[in-house]
C-alpha cells in the first residue's frame, strides 16, 4: 500500500513550523494518538537520535522507539520506527510560501509490519492513521497560528 500523504498551509515561517513539529515534547499536543513522547539521551536532536513514543490506538497503548534518519532544518526530517510489530516511517517537508512568512507542511506516513503487525496495519493502523493525519495537521496549524512567534 502507498504512504498516507497530507499537506496544510500554515501562517508561520518554516523555521517556526519545523522547530515545533520536530520537538518530541510537542507530539502529544498536536498528534491525537500520541499520549507521551520524549527524546532518549541529552544530545541535541539530529540524525541518530531516538524518540520513545506511546500511542493509543483504540483501547490499546502501543509504545515504540523512533530513530531520526534525516534532519535538515527547516526543510525536512524523517523518523523511522525501529521496534515493535508496527513500525511507522514519518517524513515531513516544509516549503516556504510567498515571502517566506508562511509554510506548507507535508507529512508522509507509511508502515512496516512484523508478526501480528501484518494483520494490524491494513485492518486497524492504516485506516486509523488516514483519519487522524488531517486532524493532526489542523491541530498543529491552530497551535502555531495562535502562538506568537
């Protein structure tokens, strides 16, 4: 199956959108299924950094570890799940719009499945994510546009 891809225009500079969207501590603020997230270790976030995220899908909590595999501020990033039966791969890109005071955020999400994840991804995870992603982007837009730069 193909990746889930959603875009939204945000009335904030690319640097602002990138800084907020990539910060693990903000994930539960704008991602509906994220109930907790934190970076592992004290080094600055970059390629090789790991982030532990716990998501609620239905009544089930699913912990996972993501690794940053691309980090190109303020243009793009990729995080890849490295454990569990369902491993998400999130790629984000941010394009400046107009004079650079606005941005277009595009998120691409795909999944790799192992074991019981081979059943979960097509039947539960992918449909859930397809519904959630536009809401997540709208929430992120709302947060960033109401918060002073």
